[in-house]
C-alpha cells in the first residue's frame, strides 16, 4: 500500500514489512522525514533463526521488499546481539522506489515542500473557493487555496495547488521554521472528454520524474530557495475489465531550503506565474546541455546565497558575502552564455580571450580603461539588451559593483561610500535575475529592486537578442 501524504506533516511512513538484504531476510521500516530537511531513513532488522543461518549484517547492499527497493542504501549505524539473536542495520538513502520507474503511466501526482511562491503572488493563479450553505441559502464563501494550471510541453499540463492551511503556514509573518509538505502537483495530458482511456497518451514514470525535477528547478528560482519533489506517484487508468494495477511511485530526499531561510526572489505580486511556467520547454532544453546541467545549479546556489537571510532573525546577510556570491554567479552566467553557447566559432574564440590569461584579448578588444572582468560583464549586459540606446545605463554601474566586490574580497578599504553599497548590490542581484529570465524567455513583470518599495517592471531586457534555437 502506498503512503498517504497529508499537508504540513513532519514524517511519512513509507514501508513497514518484510524485505531482503543480500542473503538476509527480515523486517524493513522506511520513513521519509520532512522536517527539518527531507531525509529517507531505513532500518533493517533480522531476528532469530535467520541470524543463525545468515550470520552478521556487516554492510549495506540493495534492499528489496514487496514491490519496493532501495538501490543505494548507506548504513549509518549497526547493532549486534548474539544472545537474542538480533541483527539490525540502519541508514539513509536518496530515494525509495515503489514498483518500477520504467512502467508507463497516464498521469502523476507529486508533493513539494515550502512552496512559498504561491503565497506571494496572485497573477496567473486561481482561487480555490469553498461555499457554505444552510438550507440552500449561501451564507459565506472563503478562499480555500490557490492553484496554477499551465502547459508544460508536448501536450502535458501541470496543476499546482496549495491549500489555505499551508498558505497560512508559509506566510512570513508567522515566523515558522523548518520544512513541511505544502503543495500538491498533478501532471497529465488533456484529452477530449469523448476520448477512450485506451487512446490516452502514456509515458514512462522515469520520464515524468524528469519533467517534475526540471519543473522544480524552475520553481526554485521563483521560490527564493531550493525545492524538489519529495514524493511522486504514477497513475494508470483502468482499461476495459482489467483491474487497476498497483501504482508505481518514488520518494526523494531532495534538498529543500527551510522556510525561514527562503529569500525574496524576483517575484512580484503582479508577476504572471503561468507565463513563467510556460518557459519550461526552454529550461528542459537547457538542462539537456552539459553547460547548463552543471552550471545552473551552481548559479542558483550563489544567487540563493545572495538573497537569503543569514538566519531567521536577520533579514540581510553581511554585504561582503552578498557581493562575492553575486560576482561568482555573474561570472558563471557570462561565460556560459557568451562562450559555451556561442554557435559562431570565430565569435566564440574572440569572446573566450576575455576569460583567458595573457594578452591575446588585445587583438580583438579595446578596453578603454576598464578591466577585462568589467568588459566581460558589460558585454553580457549589452547582449541581453541593457544598452544606453534603449535607455539602460547599467554598463556605467559595472565598475562600481566590481569595486564593491573587490572591497569585499581584499582587506583594503575602497573609495566607495558605505551608503552606496546596498544600491550596487541590489542592481547586481537584478542583473542575475534579468540574465536568467532573458535566457528563459520570460515576457512578463518582475520585481524592480532599484525602485522604492515593491514596484514591478516589464522586462528591461530585449528578447529579440536571444538565439532563436533556444
């Protein structure tokens, strides 16, 4: 039997039954601990004659039970009692599989934790309403939650739903801490109502898991911290008189940022979340390339370092940490887009000289008194359309930001006044966000960090400068 996932739970019992580890047969207990951070913990116990027949449990090896398995268990503790006799081995695992990931399914439901983005935004979402009636007379209606419906790709749609109880827990003024399951997602195709089940499209659960994992990367960028699917369950509709097959599923110990450490991302109240999720095909193609498969996680890690609070009672990190995090993220983005994604070999060679040591860059570039680091960042900003011809003077601020970063890195006081530092860092944070949003092809509003208050802005970047093959 598959586990039942409830909102805001601490621990989910995944399995408690017989299993086999190597030559040993015993009882396996598996729990998914959600709080304070997702962790799959298992305990395998052998009793009585089975201990005498098979001997000591000395190391972890793949564990298999009734339609379940742990392919890569890691042991953290063991217990041996030769009088009982009793053998016990316990540990952790990244995933726990029910059935097979290779079986085909019609749809999947998945659960994610700490999805605060749904409590910060209203555009692109719908309200889940509950109407109370007494003797057919409507007396009240309430907001029961929020839901997003959006197309992912190839005719598959996603529905992301967070109920009111979870939305209340996610509110920043509540000062909650840790990690809870907050959000249910459903991935399925939309077929005409008169279509037969036999004609519904299917895909392997492994492929659906890949879709959900990529979607969670997209949602992490808007959430202000890491999130991932902690449980994904495949659904197969009954076809004809045959019985419904046992569902296949997988639980994950995905890294999830505790709610008190989530930062304020680019999301504004009037940003369009549906339009943002429609960027999924672009991200999916990005993650198929080695440059982004390795690099995007690094960029997001530095970005989260810059925007997240130092701890639950401190809304801001020390500025030197923020400056170095932003500098590293911008360098990685600049090299990935300008060099690794450049299709023209001659242009790639020219751009790579800005990153290489030596003086070869002088054959291609005139720096006009700026450093190569500044020239790289200026070239990146111009590439996305932040040019003076379009009314954007950001390239003039590049040297100021690099001065702040150098002051943060080296034990030497710079010439910049301390009062200007927060403004430079806010602009650099917006550069990271605008470069990624431009690369994804997002066309709607986002938070303008350089304006007073919580003002949003339409894209300052120019989407026409993107590679049409992206």
